[in-house]
């Protein structure tokens, strides 16, 4: 199994742990991730104005470059996945837009680059049911709430990863690792996203609602695929602790996969809520950080 890999900007700075655990886990599973050469930012936000073509240039060039490599393109970041999928959808449904971008960039892209999230690769190409044969650590004592957020799923017609109201792909992935999955209606609510830059109170309120909700259902940790969701859900728990709400660890789904595979020296350097005490309690001698 060989794929082009688009890490995106955040996985090279604030989410290095996400990138590292994904690369090492894929290697253990026999998945070869070939980093796209000379990649650049996807733009991070899909433009809401249908007449505005400039923000489409960067992700369009990523797609064209990936097509030249001749492999399906895999990404991890929910924002990167969202933007690349939507740009592909846009140019596939608007020939004028496709021609304009090709002419501007001197490309010959036809909108046919396949864009995958790593969860899709694990489900469809590896097979969730086959992960058990790679198990090295018992994660059955972990009680984890899957958290999807907004960008991984919406709009469903353009993204197509899963049902945007009741997604299950991350649930099924965690179950395949033997983890006790705590499903929550909060799994598709917004974490506050970029409101953190302009309205911290609104972000704090969103995080409070999510954390309180999953804890009420019995979750002891959260798993996500979005660096911004991870940042908000993790960082703002320090403020919630002052209100008497005990914090719970926030994992990238690939970190849990790395634990399951028995990889050593798994990095949690960006976590504000410590994860090691929880892992030692639940995995015991089976945990090696």
C-alpha cells in the first residue's frame, strides 16, 4: 500500500505528535506514505464566496502536484482534508472554474485526484477487522469518546466521509483497537474553532459543553483527528478545572493506534492535560512512553 502524503502546515509545528504517530503506525502496518515533494499550505479555509478564485489556487496546485505523482493522496488534518475535497468537488462541477485555474497555473488538472483521509485507508485498504492481528498492547480499559468536529464531515455532499449527523468511522476504528467507545451527541458539535482568536468566552463555552457531555456519559478521554479541535479541547480544560471540572486527556487517533501497535517513545509533547498518568493507570506495565 503506497500513497502520496500531504502533511500540511500544522503537522509540521503544533501537531508534530500527530504526524509522528501516524508515520510510525503506518510503517508498522505496511503502509508507505510518500511525502508530496515541495508542498505548501492548502489555504486552511475554504472560501465561502463562490466568485472568489484566488483562495482556490493553493489547494488546486496541491491537487495537480499530487496527480503528477500518480498515487492516491492521503492527509490527516481535518482542515486540509476538508479544503482539498471541496476544491476537487468544486472544479469537478464547474468546468469554467477548472479551466480558469488550469490556465492561470499552466496546469492540465482534470479534477480526478483521489483524496483520502487516513481513517479511510485504515478502514477500506487495511481493514478495521484486520487490525487485531497487529495488536501488541491491550487498550480495553480505555474509555474514549470519539470527537469528529465540523470540518471532517461537512458538507456531506462534498466531503462524503461519513454521515455528518451521526458519523461512525472513528467509533468503529476505536472499537477495532479494543477501546470502550463512549458515543456522544456532542461528537459533531463545534469546538469553537477559530473563534478562539476573537472570542475566547464562546470557545470556552463550546469546550465546556463537550467535556461535560462526554464525561457525563462515562468517557475518560477524547480522540480526534483535527489539530484545532485538539488544541481547543485540550488547552481550555485548564480554565475549566478552575470551575471544578476535572480534565480528561485528548488524543489524536493515531496516538492510540501507536499504543495498540506497541510502538515506543510515543510523543505527547503538545498535550496540556497530561496523558501519561491515565495510560499508566489503564495499561499499567504495558505502557512505555
